[in-house]
C-alpha cells in the first residue's frame, strides 16, 4: 500500500470518481485558572512538574472535583454551536497506557456528553455549508513527553525521555462533527473554513486563547472516500494534530489524493491515525485506530454527575456573543464591503483582525488593504497565519493614521511594517529612527524639481509644449532622488508651476 501513496491521483480525477466525507475533531484548551479536577495552576511555561498534585498525578486515594468554570465554558461553547445541553451527564474513564498520562486513564465523557446535536454554518466563496455537530464533551489534557538524543525529537532513536505533567489535567473541550458530505471539490476549503470559524467563535466566547501554533486549539482531520453517488461511507483515516488552518486544507487534499490512489489500485484503506508533516505536506502512517471498545470506557466512580439547571443554561445563553452569520452581515453593511471583498476577508482569516483595526480608528477599506495585501503576503512568506504574524490591529491603525496624516505614503508604510516585524518599536518611532518621513519642505522640493528639470531637458520641453502628462517622468526622477520620500502631489504642482 505504501507504494500507491507515492503516486497521488490528480485532484480533479479524485472528484470524478469519488465523493469525499470529512469529519473534524477539534480540541480546545480552556483558559481556566485551575485544572479540570484539581486546584493546580494552568499557567504555561513553568518549570516542569511544579504544577502538579496527587489528583492530577493520579496518586492512590486522590479525589477529583469538577471545575465549575470549565463546565460553564463547555456549556457556552455547546450553546454557541446550537447544541442541546444535557440535563444530566457523567464523566467516563477512557483506559489506555501512555507515559504522559499519569493515571493510566483519561477522564473524559463517552456516551453522555455535556452538549450534543448542534450545527455551525460555514461560508466558503459565498456558499454556505451546514456542518452538523455530533457532540462537544469535556475531558482533560495529558502531560508532555520530550525525547532526548534522537535526531528529530521523536522517540525513535532517543536515548531517554522526560515527561512533564504540568499540562496533565488542563481542561479540554473536544468538538466532534458528524460526517460532512456533499462538499465535493470544496471539501478541503470547507474543512479549513470550519476550523477558522470555530476558532473565531471560541475567541469571541473568551474561553480559550485558541492559538493553533501554541496547541490551544488542535484539529484532527478525518477523511474517507465513497464511490461517486453510492452514499456509502468509506473507511476513514484520522490525521492528528494539524496545527494551522492552511495545513487543515492541505491535509484533506492530500488524503483525498492518497485514498484515491489506494482504492484505484484495488487495495483497501487501513483505518488508522496518520501524522501530518508540515514541511513536505504529506501524511504518514501512525497507529492502527482503536475501536471504542478497546478503551473499556466506564462511568467515573469518583466524580458526581453534572446536572446543569435549565435556569443556569438560559443565563449562559444570554452571555453568548452575536451569531457569526448575523455578525458578518452587519459588518459588511457597516464597512460597505462588496460580497467579493467580504469573501476575501473571511477567506484570509482576517475578519476579526479587520474588525479590531477598524475599532482602533482605521477606515475599513484601508484596514482590509493592509491585512489582505502587505501582511497576508508576509505571513505567507514566513508560513504563519496572519493573526500570528506579530503585527497587531492597533499598529496597523497607527500606520494608516501616519499615511492619512501625510507623514508617510503607502510605499514607506511597507518599511514601517518591516520595522514592526523586526521589533523596532512603535510606528512613529520606526518612522523617526529609519528617517522615513515624507519631505514636504518647500525649499528641498523646489531644489529637487529644478535638478530634475535640468537633468531632463527634453521632458521639460514637452511639458512647456503643453504635454502635461509627461510630468510623470519628472516626478519619478524627483522621487528617486529623494528615496521615495517626497510629497508627490506637491512635486507635481511645482513642476507645472515652473514649466507652464
Ligand atoms: Zn493537580
């Protein structure tokens, strides 16, 4: 089977023969101050194994207690995803051995999730796909293993391994979709848009930092193919921990092409987990996927059931942020964006960024322009999401304010962004330190115009003859002389004044 993975089927050929079915499992690490079942701190970056206690280390006799704030966040996520909220549910033990899991079972939820049967509408290129949510359940994170001595940080070839249990027991919400069918050629984009919109929703709820690059939000991507029109779901593979929006899209595309190659060769798909490789854009075999019965789930005997009152659920419903679909429509109207401009903004994952930039005082079109051109390009060059580029909406608004105030132009603004990415200070400081401010000093401009006229007598002659359009060449010469920092409008006026 590995031979067939090397000859991928062209994407269009996959679609001619098969219907893709997606499934997404997203883990969201909550931003509660304490862990899911104990009072240990959740602050990131502490010395290894300093934020642990008998409960999260799974020592005999330790008794867990449910974190009420985590339950509240879980219910708010469930409500925002249009789910029903369980009147009564329990935790379950998911039994398996892994060194970073000190209890040898994970406290999770199995057949009684806190939230179930919801949906989220996902927009791709102006089309809406309804993604059905099967469940959102509460569980705890594992610790973290570090393998020392191997070439790539993997366990293979390592001399020894270290484990840090600070993360063990941090609250997680796992959000699982039902199979997403009918997306066809848009399947990779629907997967990406779903994760993107889910992240926006989580951020709006304020329940997690939701940074994919820091593992607060992790996506597992399930994919299967069925013969076109058959309606029968095929065997699926699960690509684990895909850590950017772009990679979600790429992983779906790759797995579609790989599945088609295997099925086309008459072989069958192995139900397994797969690893995503960001650098090469491929997946490789992980472990054979366990069925639910292998985990020997049983109800957690040390925790009381969770039975949120209907009054509490309704109180929490009242705290939900604006529904994303209505919000998009409202923003489009407020900003005066065309459908295409709005689609591009959403597609680039820049909706929230533009919103914050406008809130910081920037004109909507200018905010859109900077994020979708200059900053999107830089993010693409460095392979990060624009939200994680390191430039803030307030800084973009400040750069635009300098442009509108006439201190810099668009071209010089690009150098200010260079400075921001290099950590050189505020936009104003960068303009001063790099000497970027536009020269509008009359004497300096007049001298530069005279020099340009003297150096280009033929052009000057054309303008004297009434061919004012030729002024562009002289403006260009002045701008070049003044390293792009001349006030172009005033230069034009001076040329016309001097020659006509
Ligand atoms: Zn603890």
